[in-house]
C-alpha cells in the first residue's frame, strides 16, 4: 500500500455517524475500517431480508441474500463474500465476480490487496479461485489456502485420493499433497499443513507428516533429508532463499535450516518464527520451560517471561528490535526488547513499529474502552471501538482510527497526531 499518498495532515476528520446507520437498517454488523482510515463499512440488513454493505453511510446499489467476511482490498476498497439464489461468490465494491459457486470461503489477499483468492466448492469438487478465475483442476477437498506476496500464485492442501472416514489403512498410504495454481506435487503425504511462499513467489515450503511418527518440511515437492518428531510452519530467508522451520528433536524444540538444526538452545516450545527484512536476524515465540513464554532472537531468549501466552511477534524494519503482546498473571502487556511497558490491560493487540524503528504503537483495552499507546504512553483519547495505529512514512505522525471519542458519541473519526507534540 502506498502510505505516502494518504492524507497526513494533522487533525481530526469526522467520517460517519454510525448512530444514523442503526436507525436506517434492521441491523448493522461489526464495522471494518480501511487502512487509510477514510472509509468505514459494515454489513447491513434491510427490512425486506436483503443484505448490503454500507460505506460511510451509503449502501451498495446491489443487495444480496447474505454477505459475510467483509474486508478491505486494493485502493482501500471493500471486499466481501456474497450469496444470491443459494450460490456464492466475491463482490468488490458491490460488484460480484462473474462466476458463482455452491460455497466460497477463506479469502486471501496479496500484500498490496490487489489480488484476491478464495477456496470454492461446486458439487463434490473443491478448488481455488483467483480474481474470478477458477483452477482447471478440482479435488476431493481443499484447505490451508496460501497466496504469494504478489498474489499471482496460490497454493492449497488438496486430497487427491478418496477414502472413507474409517479407512485408516488407505489414509496411512498418503492421500494429501499440495497444489500450486491447480498443479499438484508428485508426492502424497499423510498430512500437509501450513505453507509459505518465497518472497518472489517462485518457491513453496510446507510442513508435512510422512508417516504416523515422521514429520519434515517439503520444498517445491522435495522433502528434507531428515525427519523430526514434529515441525511447525516453514519460512524462507529473504536474503539467501534458504528454508527454516521449528522442529522437535530429542531434548525439545529447535530451529532447523534446510534440515540441519542451527539453534543450540532447546525449548519446551518454539513457533511463529520471523525474519528481519534483511534476513540477518530470526525471532520466534518460545517457551524456555513449561508455562513460561517469551521471545527468542537468534536462539537467545529474552530475560523476561510470561506465564499465560505471547502472541503477535513484530520485528522492526531495521531488524534490531522485537516486540509482542503478552499475557501474564491475568493481564495483557506490550513488551519490547525484553521489557514490559509499565501498564497492564484487559486486552492488547499487535504492536506496530514506525518505519525508522524508533517508536512502537499498539491498541489496548481497559475497562471496556480502547486506547492507543505509544512507547508505553497512552493517548488522551479513548474510544468505544478502535483499530490498530499506523505510522506515516516519515515516522513523524500517527494515524488513529476510532469510534466514540467522547461520551455517547457515535461518530467514526480518523485522527492524525504529530509525534513530536505527544512525546515531548
């Protein structure tokens, strides 16, 4: 997304009064906000049992029998799965794709939101559909849909051999594989789970189970030479194209590259690993001991641990900092670089780094109200609902999107704050 083209003028902009929507429609579902903050949209139901999407107070011209999974795609344009006459497809800004299917689900976007892919069913056949074009090959089942960063390639776990639910011997022969743009890998496996495309979209890695007890990683259809007790989702190094994955070995969990363990430390659990943009550093969510969670960077865990969970790992653009949301002793916190921010909350969401890596912002909840916290300091505004903050390309401003900045206030507003004034 081209953040530089957004409106970064400091101030408050009132976008829509949601209280008027509730008077205009029989019901209004959960609203969603575009990344640039200029549009708020929600699925709405009219008195005559028809559904539409209301954008900034104006409904789509076309109505449908049912709408679900509303999100925003390219150009901050609303996208939803829609139904008409018991058939389903995808609608972009109210315009449905030309082809309809018995069911559609699992919407996936390219990084820029331009390309859209979904899983679809027609009769007993399953396949993927990208921008309205279905795979030529269909399968007995489809799951774990994945798309490349540019959105031009799609992959999914597919069942190529039919078997009854009680036919354990047929299952153990291997009935699942991966299809990329509808073309299957040569080998079948007992199970295939999460997959990752390489940054350029030319290669694909997946976690698989080869036998009842052997797990490994498969890259472009070729398994690693070594098997493990278990594995988690693989990732490609953006620098050299090598593939890494958390693997379970004797002694605990470790990180492996191309089948060889590279982290000496053994953890009770290790998953959700991420690379810095330059590929020099790797961070992961780990449990050094049972019931203790933290972040490890290049195999070295933070000194601080959390007894409930750690989630939403983030790495700074320069690759030198890490942050996460963590829950310990019943309270949520934002933690960065091994240290918790001072305040605890009822809930905390994914931390976001500024482009220059100096600042961190996050959405948090306390006593039913939502706040934006920057470097541990909350903004003075609180909201009835809010969305994650975003920094300007020059890292000097912060975009905040929220509903109900005051008591009994139903307005959705977008705010742009100057960081120098707030953090002075």
